């Protein structure tokens, strides 16, 4: 019953907030219903169909066939302010009429400068893309550095993932970037995968979908297109599509339950972009060795017709070896005919342009197909560029400083703290006790480093153990470590099995915590020692940021309280309450088999969360309120926390956030009245159908008698919205008119926004 009560509080409180904040017709007119406008994507919220159509029609009428073909091509450009590099890029804009650019490695300043220059050279604004799975730093090394996805997949706070997406979007908009090729929705269900690994949110379909969608919603709410990749799923392979054409050996049934699941949920969440992978998937494409990116069966029959996706479809980089499969037609033409909209990173953009243009002129690519793809691309350009407008030009130095501002640093700190995952902690070894004597042994690293310094280890308590050390050195080190209460071992390589015997003896001799600054699959290379160790900490990356965050976790100096979503050992010694875990982290266990056969996720699962979002978005579209915040708490844990809309209802208005302040009247019913009524109903003392005349006998013979509790809660009782008690204290004969009003009258004094006082 308690569980029912808490979940019900969330539902009724949401309804109460909707009705309590609903504006009257005199305040503002309702916004048009997005669904009736025919836009299935979040990015088109608030756009008027006639304005978009007018702009797209004008562009289409002014474009030549060559310019339309160019919209389908997005070459890779390395940012540079060198004259020859700038000239080459401008030639692509002018000669190939390219529709967009994917910038690769460089600096913030060079890319910003080059973007402004190329935008000024383009007759139609360019879509600027980022391949930034962990933010701008992935390509631009002077940008804020955020952790890779796998660590973030282990924590339960989806609001953090959403805020992460919003921060990346903020940085992108400053840089003039409109598209981010993220999130990675591949299920990392093959430990031998050489290319996905820590880029994935994990090995559980629910987990990957939940985290990826939260991040993507943050991106798109921030005005940047999210592009899910790599469709139909690159996780269960043992080869790298950059180097060859990998094969996914899974049945259609297995693909539906695992690889395709996150993409299906991504599309249901009304997100905008997808990238097709270069994969051989026999269960989906009968033609042998046909890359999924060039397959009509996959890109059109499955993705568009079967799964109903109508957003922008990008190929993966066409310079990758996985795409270079011989055929009767050029790769660029095959990719368009398969169903892709944008050719990403062709080896020779000029050649690709010539090939597609030739196919159009020969009728291989029909003019109708070309126009439909061009219209789709232009529609997204309107949503991403034209409606919000190009950002005001700033100096490159100022933009770099704004990208690296305090907000970005705070977000980085939160994310790195959240990325550290304590997989096992027997007998509460962590955090390390101040009074304990603790040593640190670094495998294949210096005795002292960023981690040991941040964790407060004395130099005399730090040791190095490297490959090639003699047996005598191993015995000497083990003897030295006997005097310590505990030992922390750091692993920075993916194959630490050379140290297996040393670690086996150490874990038998000392209470040991092993910290992995590497792929988590390194644990399998030292299985015996890992099983004997009292604590296992996954930091995933060998970076200074991960070192600082891990040091804080083992010493207990961070505020991060991540609840594990994988591994059973943490619960074994009472580290986490399994009941709270199930409610707070509504995803299935990690393995595919347990996901298929295990218990269903609790009510607030990935299936329910988009529904909550849809309710809020629909209310916004109908003008029920300008913005709101939805917060759900169960067992003292936040299980849902998200803000929607703006303070004034306009597209460019100040967005509602977790720091938005509401007046007391707006939240009293949600936080006080509704829970009190629910408690009375739970105790059998009240019903929603009870009438006011029954509950309060003095109203029994009035016109208020038949009003129900439910009508009162939902603001459907027809009562006056407010009573100005102070009016009874005013001597009306001494006043010319009303004391206050919402509009200005001649001679009146403004008291506040929309509030005026009568001095006469």
C-alpha cells in the first residue's frame, strides 16, 4: 500500500500542478497542438507549420538540381585557419553545394572561426555536426572533458544525464554546432568488441535506452539534434567496421530483444536522428556481405517502414573499410537508394557529388526522391538554424571562455564523480578508514601519481609493480605489504594477467581493493584475485579526472551516492538496500538472458518515463501552462526529476529548471493538500466522490453541497479562484475606484510586473 501511495502522489500531484497553473484565456492563447501540426519530433515544438513550409518552399524553388544534390553530402573537415585549408573548405561549399560539415580534430578557436567563414559563404545555412560522444573534448582538446558512457550507465540519476545533454548542447550552440552524433545506443554485449566498449552505456538494453534517451532529450531540449548510433547495433561484434565489415551473428528475435530495443525507444521518444552502421547482418539482409548502411531492407523496410522512423538518417563515415563493398553502383548512390538522407564523410566529396548528380540525371535516383530528402533536410535546418537564428558573432577567445565556464566545470565534476562505480565492497572496506594503515600498489605505473596524491597516500606507502619484475621482487613486495591493514591496487591496462600470481597472493594476505582505470573486462584477466578482493572499483578511464574522482570515492570525500545497477556483491554486505535499488533504478539485471527471463521492471521504467514526458509536452502544446517541473520521490529517493517549458511560454523564454522558484500558492496543493487527502483515503476516512455538503454540514443546503473532493482537487468546482480579504478593510468612500489592478490607469503607480496601485 505504501508503494501505491507514493506512486499515486506522483500522478495526482502532476494533475494538480497542471490544473493549478492553467492560465485563463485572458492571460494567453493556447499553443497549437504539435500532433495536429504533423510534427513527430521534439525539435519542432512551437514551430508553425505554415512558416516552416513557406521557408522550405522558397528554398526549393530557388535551388538548382546541383544545389539539391549538395544538401545530401556532409564531408569531414579538419578545422584550421590556414589560408589553404580555408580555401579548400570554401571550394566544397561553392562547387559541391554541400549541405553540412562534420568537423574533426582541432581547437575550439579554429573551428569557431572556420564555421563563421563557411556559413557566410553558403547560400543555404550549413548543418554543422560534432562527433562528440563524450562532449566537444572528443574532437576539440581545449574543451571540457567528460567521462565516457559506460561509467555513467552504472548510476541511476537520469536527471544528471539530461543535464549533461543540456550542457553539451549549450557548448555546441556557442560553437555554431547543430548536430551531435550521440548517443551511442549499441549494447556492449560482446566483451571482445574492439571498437564499442566504454562508448556504450552498458550491456543491458533497458539501461542503454534509459540513459541514452535522457542524454538525447537534454541535447534536443537545448536545441541540438541527437543522432542515435550505430543502427541496427554494433555491440555484438568482434571486429571494427573502420577496418573491415563485421558480422552480427544474431537471430531476428534476438535483435528485436536486444540491439533494436534502444533504437525503438529512442524513436518513441520523438528524437530526431539516426546513423546507420557498416555491418553484415544476415538476419536482416539476405544478400551476403551487404553493409547495413547500403541495405534497403534495413534502412527503409526495417528502419522507416517497420519502426516508423521519419527523422534524418546519416550513414556512418563512408571512408570506413566496412562501407567499401564492390557493387554495380557507386557507394554514394547505393546509400541514397537504400534510404539514407545524408552521406557522411565520403572519401572524395567531389566524386560523391558527381556520382549522385549523375544518378539523378539518369533517373536512377528519381527527382521525387531527391526532392523529398532535400525537403526533410531543409525542414531540420529551419528548426535548428533559421528559427533560433545564428548566434551573434563573438570573438573566438570569448567563445572559448564561455565554453569552458564555471557551469561546464561543475558538470564535469558531477559526471566524473558519478562515473566511478563501486562494484564490490565487502565488510565496508571503502571508504578507507583514516586510522588504517593503507598502501597503494600501481601496476605498470609510477609509484606516485595523480591518484595516490589525491587519495592522500604518503610517498613511503606507494609502490610500483611492473611487468618483468622478478619472483624475488614479488616476494619482497608482498613481505613489505604485510604490515598494512589494507592495500589499494590500481590497474591501467586491459590485460593485467601478467600480475595474476602477485595479486592472488596479495588478496590472500591483505584486505585488498582493486581500482580499474581501464576497460572493466580487465577484471576477467585476473579472475582469481578479483574474486578474493574485498573491493572492486571501476573508474573505466586512465585520466587525471578519473583518478581524482576515484580518490574521492575510496576516501569518502565525494558527495556522490551512486547506487549500483550491475553486480550483486555490493548488496551482499549490506552496502545497498535491494528494495530501494529496484525502485530507484528501474532496469533489468545486466545479462541478456536475465533481461529476457527475469522479472519485469517496476512501474517507473523506461516504458513509463517517456509517457510522463508526453503528458507534460502535450499540456505545454495545449497551453495548459507555460512550464512546469515534475518531481517524484519514493522511499526518500528521487526517481524522476525533470523540467519542461519556459517561464512565459515563448520558445526563447527563460527555461524552467530545478532552480526555478514558485510562489507558495502554486505548490501548496501538490506538497500539502494532495498527500494529506491521499493519506485520508488510504485510511478509509475519505473518498474522492465524497461531497462537500456531507463533509462540512454547514454547506449542506447551499449551492456548494454537491461539489466533490475530486472536483476541488482538479479545480473543477467552479469556485472563485481567490478572495481579496483586505478589501473588507478598505473604506470605499475614501477611494476613487479599485485599490489595485493588473493594468495601468492614468496616474496609477506600478508596484510590480502586471501590478498597479491607485494613489487617489
